[in-house]
C-alpha cells in the first residue's frame, strides 16, 4: 500500500482532534490569528464551504482514485479539453527505472491537440470571447492596457502568421527575450499555435547566456524588444541581444531574423542598435498579417517548449516539456491549488522567463479562461505599496508570489499594506523557496487579514506544475509547510542508500511514479537527464531537495541538497558562478557557496584565490562581481567576495565546501574535523580575512 494513502486516511481525522477543535472555534470566533502557538491554521468555514475541494475526505477520495487508477483519473480530466483525435489505448507509459532500460515518460500518446487552441479558441467557443484575458499594468502607475480573449486570439494569429511567413515550421525553436509586456505570452502562444518550440530566456540574462542558449537550440527567429523600464532604470535589451547574435554568428550559429518590439515607453526607435536584413520592427510587420491562423495539430508528446535551468555543473540544462500532459497538468493544478472560480482576477508576480510564468502566468490560467494580470514593473516602485495599489485597482482575488518579495515588503513595514483595502483578495500563493514561518504569518495576517489561505506550492522547472501544495479549503495549513501531494503524485522520502523511509522522517525527496506534467528529457542530452534525476536513487525521480514529513503527514521542504543556490527563488548553479569568476584574468580559483540572506533567502558567497602576485583591492572585487554580471546576469552577482590565499582542500585536492559554508555563515565553532585537510592552516587564514 502507499504510505501517503495511509496519511490521507489519518488526515481525515485531523479536524476532530482536541487541538484542532480549539482552532476551529478560534476561527469561528474571529480569532484566527496565525501566531507562534497556532500550529494549524484552518480555512474559515465560509471559505471551505465554497471551495472546490472542501474537506480532507473529499481530497482523500480524489487522491485515492488518482493513485489507484491514474489512467481513469487523468483521462476524465483530459476529456474536458479539445482533442482533434483521442489518445491511444495507453494513457500513460513510463519507465522510471534506469536499471530496466532508458527512462521514458509518455502521457496521452497518439492524442492530437494544440495547447493554444485550448487556451483561446476553445474558451471563445465556450462564450468567454469578451472576457478579459490579460490586464497589463505598466512600470509607471497610470499606464495600462487589456485584451479580451477575442482580441488576444487575433494578436496571436497575426504573430503566428508572421512566423510562418519567415519560415518557422513545426518543431523549430524560437528564442524569446522579452520583459513582461503582453507580447511575451502572445509570442509563446503564437509559437505553440504553429507547433514551434519556444525557449524563453529571462530578460535579466546576459548576452553570453543568451548566446549559449541560442547555440544549444539553434532558433531561426529571436523575438525581443528595444528596451524596458524597470523602476527608474532603462534596460536596453536589444543591445544585449545584439551582442549575443554577433557572438552566435561568429561561432557559426547565425540567426536569420530578430523581431523587435518597439517599446515606446522605454526608448525611441532611432537610438536602437540595428542590423538591416536581420532586424525588423514588430509593429511594422505583424499587424499586417491576417487575424486568422490555422492551428498546427500536434501529438500529445510533441515538444511544447524548452526552458534552461541551472544544475550542478557549468552548463545550463534545456528542460523539455511536451504538449498534452503539460496542458492537462498545469490546468488542473491551477484550478485546484488556487480554488479557481470564473469570477477571479489572478495575479502571479513571476516573470514568464521562469517556469512559474510559463505554467502559472500563461498556460495554466488561460486554459481555465482566467483573467490574468501582467505587471511590467518592479514591485516596490514607486514605493512599497505598489502591489496593494494594483490589487485594489484590478480587484485581484488570487495573488501568487515568492517569499523573497514577502520578506522584503515585510521589512518595509505594515503601513504600506494597510494603506490599501485588499478586500478583493481571497487566496494567496507562494513559490520558489521554503517560506519561513514568520514571513508566512505576516503574509497571512497582514496582507490577507487572516482571511485568505496560502497555497505554498512546491515544484520545479522539471515538474511542469505543482507536486506538493495546499488545496485551500480542504485542510488546515501549517506555516512553512507545503502540506500534501497533489493528485497523482506519490512522494517518497529516501535515505542516503535510497531506501524509502516511512512515517515521520527526513531525507531526500523523490517521486515514485510519473505525473502528466513531468519533463521528458534534457534537450539533446538524455543521458544527463538520466544521470541527474534517475540514477541517484534508482526507481525514483530525485528532486534535488531535502524534505521532512511530520506526524500528520505534512511535507516540509528544507532546500537544495546539491550545488544549486536559491537566490530570491532563482536557481543558480555554484559551478556557473565559479566558471564566470575564473574567467577573470586575475582570478586563479573560485569556490561558491550559498549563505542565509534575510531577504533573498540565500545569498551568493564566493571565495576566490588570485593569480600569483596580484594584490586584492576594492577595484578588483568590483571587477570580479562585474564579470559574473556580464556572463550570467545581474541577478547572479555575488553578495560577498571573500579573498582567500588558499582554499581548504583534501589531500586529493577536493575543495571542502562543508568548511567553506561554515566560514561563510561565521559558524567558526562548527567547522568540524579539519585534520584531513592538505593545509589545515588555510582555515585560520580565511577566518582572519573574513571581513577584509
Ligand atoms: O528547492 C526547491 C525550490 O525551488 C527549486 C526549483 O526551482 P525552479 O526550477 O527554478 O522552479 C522555481 C519555481 C517552481 C526546488 O527544487 N522551491 C520551489 N518551490 C518551493 C521550493 N522550496 C520550498 N517550498 C516551495 N514552495
């Protein structure tokens, strides 16, 4: 039997426990402040009674079916979408076990569909044509726009027709490097309409990072814009793309077309760098194309998009998602985890450059015909009340963000929040890193006025959608816990040897069976896919996260256990930062570790040794930080450079990161055994230089 099923059964008993009744009474009496003493935070009876999943029993029933009959469970849901042709006999076929052959995952194979059609045409046919699909709020207050589902379809078709006209065909890659303009989801949908594979690159990545991704997936077309304003700063995106394209052309990977959106609010056309013959203004060509474009019908297992993410080695991994399973999974997780209703106004603060913006700004919400808010700017511009100003302006009811923003707003003070009513809010969400209980409570008590459940969704670029998440209204929450697995997800906590541990425990978080939204491979490197995710614990998908499960079966994520740092919810590989640092001519060696950071969750702490004879200086520190900015992007800039005459290494030359982590967090009395070091004295040197 499945261990989680047993937890589910015992959870059904939860609300009848003595402590629980006390909490329930507190809720009814309006005293439901989530405080240090309150371990469980119950949804209000009013919330639960209207919720899609209104009790642990209801969840238990659906969860049980999803595990015992995954094919039946997911087929029923998939049937709500439009399929040109239904999938074959086998709903899912998978091999998770490398010992039995190549890892493979397939869902709805043989089914023929199109995700753009399901986001737009299908919803329009169902009567949502005049419903607002996207609200757009610009960087400057007072600048806004919106598109209905009908209008969005027209725009998507025009761009799709343009892409066809320049030769983009089914299966071709298109790289998109855009800020949060409506044109970003439009570009994604235009690609999926014609079966092209989009690869969105977050518009904070450097030219080098773009070039690396272009070289890997060889797109015909790159879509960008001239510039964007974020807060008070203008960022000239086209210049960055230009540098990337020049590099790609020199390396034998030329790009034919660079479609450039003219973002007039940030910059004028005349001062934009330009290459005739390759570059073309979006506004000059796209609006001339017809607003109707036939859909390219694709197999459920045809690729939908590539998204590069950091791993523990230097080279980013091209995570590949396919069409059918991803569609069904993102739509379903969105609906249940946010208790979505057609009257909701939904705002996710993530950028479409990350997976959250793919699954929960674009596809998941639009598959549900939701009204989605797209925000171009910075959440603290012009001041720290901007988010709540926007919430009131659009009557946002579901607000999904990252703990780093919660902590930063919390630090700025309650007055910015209290200035606004926020009474439209109904459900809050958190993603990207563990949310610490004090930030959870502030989010719950101050932002949500102790009224809105928080969906702390645990998932990854690789998983496509939520794997462990609260279902608001179904069961009480515990601040800081992602609670329970979503339908069809079987988590397993394993020990170092790969043995599954039952009951209350901690260990490595793995998943036992596939779910429809799982990634299918790493682009061009299936072997790395198997090695990274399926070889550590054969028979399981290994997430790279540590986790514990408490006596009530709640899951608590504890962070990465590999060499990946999570900075403000962004995954950064230590090896990537190290290779950027050592490319500096005066840097001999670098070792990067994560260190606790009050706002960002983790900060980047870099130990560097210098080339013989080079003195350390403030100027050199700056140029080391600059090299990381220019090779990866500003978001990966180290918070601290620690000059080191030598690094602690074993006699075989391996850097002892365990010791570096302790030094970085100034836990000098927890250094542990240093006797195996080749040169034990370097430890004291490092401590002495810590604040130089
Ligand atoms: O460590 C986990 C953390 O973010 C990692 C995935 O990062 P990425 O692929 O960039 O996707 C971020 C958005 C899904 C995970 O391995 N993580 C994400 N959500 C949570 C989390 N850690 C704890 N709690 C979460 N809710």
